[in-house]
C-alpha cells in the first residue's frame, strides 16, 4: 500500500493509529510527513476512522489546550485573551482567503451573515441559487417573501444569470455530494449582467486556495475544514458592496472605538468591515486562533493535495467494488457521496468508520488528520456490507 500518512501528526495522535488492510489499492500520491507539534489532542478514539469533516472538523491539540485554559480563566473573570484572539483569528482568516484584514467581519453563524445581505436587497430583487445548496445560504432569502428566489442546477448557474438577477448565491463545494462550482464562469456571468456574488466557502476554505477579493461577499463557517469550534464564522465584504449593506446587527463591538460605544446609539461605526461584526462569542475564538494558525503553518495547497488524494483513493476503491458515487462539478473534491447507502452510516459507525448520511447518500470527507489506512478501512467495511447484501 502506498503511503498517505496524516498531516496532523501530534496534533491528532489518535488518528494515526496503524490499520492493516488486506487491499493493495494504488495511488499516485506522494508521501506526506508530520510538520506540526503539540501536547494533547481532542480527537476521535484510537482505531476510529473519522471521515466526517464536512460535518465538523476535529479540534487540534493546541486549540483544545487553549480552550481549556480559556474556560478556566472564565471561572475567575480573566478575559485578557479574548480580544487578542479575535484580532489574531480575523487576521489569520484574511491571509487564508487573500484579502486585507479590513475586509473581514466576524460572527458566529453563516446564516446571520447571509441574513444581513438578504436584508439589504430591495423588494422584487432576484436571487439565483443552486438546487440542494445548504440551507444557511438559501433560507435567509426564502423567508423574505418579497424577493424572487430562483433555484437551478449547479451546473447551470452561470448560464442562468440574466439581466434581472441581483445576486448569485452559491457554495464553492456542495455539502451534500462534494461537487465544485465553476466559480470563474459564475463570476464572469455575474459581471456581464451586473449581478452581485455571494460565495459560501464553508466546505472549501481550509483545503482549497481562494481569493475572496474576486467576489462581493464570501461567508465561511469555520467549524469544518478550518477546525474551529462551532460559533466561529467570517464574512468578507467587497469594498463596493459594503456601501449597500446597512450594519443592522452592529453593537458596541462594531464601533470605531468599542469601549466608547457601549451605551446609546453608536456614534461612529468602524470604517472597515468590522462594522458588520456580530459580537463574537469569545471563548470559541480563543481556540480558533490556534486552529487557523495550524492551517496556515501546514499550508492550504499541501492540505488540499493530501485531502483530494485520499478522496481519489476512495473513489478508486469504490470503482473496484462496483459501488457508485456522485460525480460532476468543476474540480476535484475531498467530499465523496456514495449513492444510495445513506442508511449504512450506522453500520459503518459500529465498525469504527464515522461518516454522514446526506440526501440519501453516504458522505465521506477526508482531511489532514486522515490517512490511507482510514480510506482502506472504510472500503473494507463497505465491501463487507456489499458481500452481505449479495448473499
């Protein structure tokens, strides 16, 4: 078996347990070695193949340590780490998506960021979205009955942009099956017709390089591929688009000087995207600072090559087993949806393989803490289930 070791190393020690598989499946990938260091880990139990990052990423050891310290500090009213952590996390995220830090707002949930954008659209505005895209991206527009929400197949998004389209809202990678949107075509079509672009990069930032400056709005929930706790999210607002947004969720922390903005109407909002901040839940951001640093240190391109190689190995194994999976999209993806096997997720869990049932399929997702052994373990369990069904 060719070597595809995890990139997490001591950050995720329980994910590097050896597993001997009978298969000798091939892969074109190169050997990947550990480049990170830490003391403790908060991961799945030893021997478990955690293939569920598309639902939630595993917390790195350094982030878990920071989180425990923050909780201990909370019990004695020590808040000294809070603001520095938010500042560091904002800056780290800005670097990961190639924008100035002044263009980044922080929050706690993608749906709130999208709700802010939805609130700014005039009555009758048309929003174009992909069929089956994630609800947090779509529903804030659906609940505004005075908007026209038009839903089309992912592959048709660029062709369906028209003169009356105000906003194109689409995920880089589909949560349900891992298909990748043709962002270049969508961006070109939106520019041609004068439509704004809203990109949900929750399922891509952390393994796929991105230049968020190419779009009007980018939203990211950081608890998946960025390995942050729930409660950490980011919004990138383009300079021209910022003038169209009213900071309706702005509180004291969105003020030019937050500590002079704690009572009454905020006299002066920040002149950066910080005016669109939703007051952050501080303790998750203490861990987020560490998680984002790990992603930066390891390198998004390196992580992406590792993740997609594992997914490629998984697809090759499914081909050998004669098991179908969702295909299509405009690029490689570390998310694989095995067709029609959503009901098998519980059986895989009992065998030590953690995946998710999504849209009737069995969704597996591969990240830096996974290895070829995890892939082969999942394939062996699926092969056994197939043989059982065929008897």
